[in-house]
């Protein structure tokens, strides 16, 4: 099975929780290549706790919660994007990016450049709040222009049927489902909500 890359239209929209649900549902291994911000629970720790699945170590762990290139510069270093190659693995692998697609990794390379290099199927996570049509369509155009294979859009938040249908209509990209915000977020509640929200056969394009 090819790795599945999970990216988002923005930061803080819930793609880490989605990644945990997908990792759990696919009995996959999880990998976040670059972590910016170490003061609170990291994305890898969140996914490990919620999914109960193996988590690969990050290539870069940066203290400052900021864009990766700024976090690295604050530590007097630079991210070498050549090191961000997909790891050898057995079974399914879920790879989570940082922030949105046009987040700089260094002064020459955007995260989108690395994702395009991987040529792995991409899931775009999009919030359902105001502004998502613009952000999602821009992100999908960027992925298409970069030649990235896109499995579909995973919406996160309260139902906004007209908004979701508009995005699908203009982009021609499938709607994979919608994960609601979970007030009581545990491995069990995430498993149940993910199973109700998504048909795992929709991710078969990664096979």
C-alpha cells in the first residue's frame, strides 16, 4: 500500500485528529517528518495516544511553534529537505504535513515541493467554517498544478452541505466524508466517529 499524505488548508483545523483516525482505521504506522513546537503534546504524541499505532520519529524536532523555516532559524540551523524521504515501511503509512501546503521548510523549499516529490496519494483536510471554499479550492489548485495525486477532501467540523457541495463542484475532487468535532475525544470515540464518517474503500486509491 502506498503511503497516504495528509495535509490541510491551514494549521489548527483538526488534521492531526483526522490523521489519528485514519492511522487507527487502516492499522497503519504514522510519521510526521517535521515538528515545530515542543512545549505542548506533539502531533506524533497525540496520534500515538489516540490511535494506539506505531509512530516513527520525526526527522526534525524544533522548539519554536512557528513555520518550520523560522523554527529552524531560531535554533541556528536549516531544514535539509533532501532528508525528508518517505521511509521504508511494512503495511500502511500515514504521513502528516505541517500547516498548509505553502509552508516554507527553508528559504528555497515549500512543503508542497516535498509532497510533489513523494508522488503519494494526498488527502486534503478542510474545515467547514466560513472561508473554506476559497482556502480549499486554492489548495486543490496548488496540488493539481504541482502534479500531486489527490484522493479527496476530508471535511472537519459541523455539517455545511452547500459549502461542501460547492467545493466538490468546482474542484471535481471527491468528498471523502466529514469528521465532526468530538467534545469527548478518546480512542474509542474517534474510532466510532471515523467509521461513521468515512468509507475506507475511498482510500483504496492509495493501494
